[in-house]
C-alpha cells in the first residue's frame, strides 16, 4: 500500500522537475502548507503489523520427502519426458495437431504452476524435497495445506515459527480439490486461525498472503482480490479466487487472509512465464475448503457429490438456434447425461436448459459444480429447467462420485464407411468399432463421425474437424450417415443448426450458421 501511494508522488516530482521550476521552491511551499494544517488532518497510513503479529504464529512451513521412484515423468520433472510435453509453435506438426487433435499449444513448461519448488536432496538419498506452506486450524494440531505439497511423501515435517520441527501424519487428502489435512502431536495448545467467508469477498478487497516462498520462511505480501470464480480448467470443481498479492514457489498451501485475519483462501497456483510471481495467483476459496476439511477430519476422505451431467454456457449463437430471448438470463445447456446417473434418474436430458439450481440462477459451469461439491451424498438438489419451451421443476438426489471413469469399450454393432454427399463442408461416416477404438470413445457415445471437412467451409469456420462425432442435429439424435446428411441439409435450409458434438469423449453444443451468414450459397 505504501508503494502504491508513493508512485504518484514520484511521478509528480518528475513533472515538476521537467517544468523548469526550482524543486526547492516547491518543497519549501509544501512545508509551509503542511505546517499550517491541523494535526488531526494528517491521516496516517494503515499498518498490517498488528494483524501479522496475530496470525503469523499459526502459519507453518512444510517439508515433504518424496522417493524419486514415486515421482512420475512429467509430474515434478516435466522436462525429462519430452513426449508428454505440449508442442512448441516451432514444431512442424504444431498447426496440424492444434487444428485436428486439440494438442495444447503451450511453451515446453506450462505457465500455470503450483508454487512449490521441488529439489533433490543428496543427503536424503536422492529424494525429492517438496517445500510448501500450511496453517493451523485447531489448537490440538490440525493443519491444512495443499495435496500436491505432500502427495506421495514418505516423511512430512512441519516447521513452526519458532523453528521447532514436528513430524506430521496425514489425516486425509482430496486430490480433486487439492487439499490435505495433517496432524502433529504436541503437549501444548497451538496458535490457530479461523475460517472466513469467501462468499462475502469482492474484487477489490484487500487480502494478505503468508507463506514460505523459496524456503525463506514466514513471508507476508499484500494485495487485492483481482477476480472471483476463476476456472483454470484444472479440475471439475475449479472456482478460484484470483489475487495479486505476490506469491511464489513455496507459497502453496499457505493462507490468504482478509482484513480481519480470517482465512478466505488457500494459495494453490500461480500463472507465470518464468517461475516467479507476476501478480497472478489463485487460491481455493474458504467456502469450499472448510467443507472439505471438515469431511477429511470426520472420515479421512472427501466424498464428492455427483449428478452425472455436463453443461456449457449458452452463447448468443446457441440462444438464437434455441429461439431463446437473449435479453434474459440464459442459464446452462446440458450437453451430456451419464447413463444410470442421478440426473438421468431425475429425467434430465441433453438439450435441457437449466435456469436455476437450489433457487440460485446459474450462468457459468461452476455455479452448479460448487453446489455439488459442497453438498452431501443424499441431499436433494432442486433444478428448474426448460425443454422445448416448457418449464419443468425436477429434484435430483446427489449421488456418490464414481471412483474412476469407466473404460471405453468398442461398439458391438457392425458398420462401415459410407460414401455420403458433402453438406455444409463436411461428410459423415459410420462410427465403426475400429473408429470408436481409435477415438477412445465409450460404447454409450452414439452418432455419426465426421469423415472430412472442406477448408473455408461453414463446418471449418466453427471449428469442426475430422473425428468429431455428431450426436444430434437440432436436438434430434442421428445414428446413420445418410439420415444425418438429410437432416442437416433440411435444417440448414431453414437457418442456423444446433449440433451436439462429441470430441475426445466430451460433449459440446456448436452452432452451424445459416448459409447467408457463412457466405455459402
């Protein structure tokens, strides 16, 4: 805060100097003006010192020993496995893979990094040492940190602010949310901090981050909340606070405090092109973290809720294809419903538009995912949706999330490629068992596969590529190339077309524009 206030003063001094007027004259004038002011008009700058003294004893450092053979290639040492690295733009296959297979076009080391500096400790027999931060939430010794700080560790040491070291045991972990709960045994009551309410913070609120950057020990930085609800595409429950308080490698697992000294977030990741802070950090909001920590403390594991649906925001193009009023809240479009899931049992179908969940309007995907992750298995979730212009109210019973994805299996019915006409710049083929295996699709995915896409066509313009599977056209299922071609031709003659497309196992609605919009005759 001091630096922010000083910058205008420096800029003012430069301007005065360039004006050709004596700086001393201005300084004298300023002193005279200050002497004439009443003492109560001088506003002192606020200090974070009292808050730091209160919370710093409850923030600790974490050192985790990880056997080298437990570290997978590309995990802690990504440069050692070039085959798993994203392609560089200089690669001759860059454009091809980016266009047809969705290959990530990132630098050799992804800029989104957990701020933990793993390093080799020769004295520890070549083990990997992971350094991070944590904070005490209970005087009996319960400590919260990130899962990735202690993942696969054989020995975890917690270092208090007085430099005393204590071995910690893992009470429970939640890799999906990236939270771990530790426990140390001590004979005295420990200093601790309390949870705040991340649902009440706003962009622009002051926050303070405390942690162990680069192993330096208790370090305090201050900034503001830059944004709420950030989805980093790192997991199904992304809902990060973005903060500009500088955090670096080693800050992972440390707390983000509000101005009252309560924890509103857990520092988890940074966006950086060079490994250092550029003022873009991300924290797990306390509204989610405290629910997960409570479950870990009660049972040792987090049981995530599960609905069995996939949703996407409704763009203006999709709204037009659905004949929706774009001036009103649009909701979320269901693009996939898992078989035998709670959503399927409640009657939710692909193409439904979810407008509200538990009485709250929904607009982005994490509006629902956060409700699910904080719900308990067996809870009832009230959903208001629209289908074919009709409003419906359904009640979904939150289920237990599957422990792992079901493996893809080949379809049992035969099929062969058909020579179908080109419509709107693409042609279809049967989804044969060989094609299904090549695309790694589950047997539940039904439709027709796009066999080819013409350059500069309407299909190419919206990003369709060979290998995409068209499941439905204007919310009507398609299973054969000939019928899909006819439905597409008929629908295209009437205007824009809503396609449900499966790519790499994930469903997404896409809008094929009308002929006059795409430039085709």
